[in-house]
C-alpha cells in the first residue's frame, strides 16, 4: 500500500464506494469546515 492521497469533490458512486475516508463539503456556508462522513450518508446523497 502506498501513502498516496487523492482529494476530489464528487458524487460519483464508483469513487465514494472505494474511498478510505470521506468528508462532506458544505458550499452554502463558506466558512464552515469539512466534516467526516460515513459512506452510507454519502451514498444517500448521490442517490437522491
């Protein structure tokens, strides 16, 4: 395993399902920090 980090903002399920760590990004409040998300929550967002 390598120590490579790849950062992207996407709703593509093929990237969400294989990610080791997920963060939610809120674009409505620009000063709000990113928050860790569970894969289940991210899956619900892109299926909506």
